[in-house]
């Protein structure tokens, strides 16, 4: 299993599938470690397409990563992103 660490300076090399899986785990409350989501949204990605998704996740973070219920529209957008990222992985475009 890859170790992503918590260094915000080092660029990650995640695939679209990695990010789809990470978002899904976050939404289902089964992250691999307590700060997995935060490490992802805080660290830029080498792949420009994946980086665009990471940036959007970072924008949505205050709406979904907070006490109480997450914003329903933000959650719906993240769920939609999972499908788009998996489609990208299937076509090999990210």
C-alpha cells in the first residue's frame, strides 16, 4: 500500500482511480488514516487533470469536512466526481 505521507510540499503522483477511491472512502467515513483527506486536498498533484479535481475538492472541503451534516450539494458533486474520475481511468486520459 502506498504511503502518501503528510508533506504538503512534495507533489503526489496519484491516478484518477486513486483519487476516486480516496473521495469514496472519505464520504463513507473509512479513510485509510485520520488525515488522508486533508493530506490530499492540501498537496498538489503532478497530473494536471487530477490536480483540477484536487483543487475542486479543496474548495468543497469546508462544506464536507466539518462538524455536523455535510452540505448535500457538495456531497453530490463529490459523488459525481467519483464517476468522472473512474471514467477517465477507464479511457486512460488521466
